C-alpha cells in the first residue's frame, strides 16, 4: 500500500461541506464534542480509538472532563487525505 495522496483545495472544500460539525482550521479537520461527564467522553474516545485502529489512521486529540477535541490530518502526506475524511465520517457516526 502506498502513501496516501494529499487532496487538492477544491477536493477538501467539497468534502468538508459534507461533514456537519467539522471545521477546516490550519489545514486540519477539527471538531469539538461535548458530553455530560468524563465517563461518557472517555467512552466516546474508546469507541473512536477502536475505529481508528481498524483504519490504521489515528487522530490528534485532547480531553478535558466532558469535552473532546479531535484534529485530523495525514502527517505523512503533509495535509488532508481521503483517510481523514473517512475517519471524520466514522467519528461523526459514533456521536449519533
């Protein structure tokens, strides 16, 4: 399997418009999720971790109590790739 291909600006704009809740910030897809408490936030992170591991594509993220911030970018490609958008869609599906 080869290195993922960085998407063009037009591809990124088109695909990001199909991801409600996600923003383009500093050439990354970013979304903040809020939960009632730490346990729910951590459960969500655990579910995301399982999906990310299956995809072999891992997010940059942070967690403070009931807040989870996720940023996606493909470091090897130097920007956003199909993998980032596929993972963002899968994460969004987990949030219900």
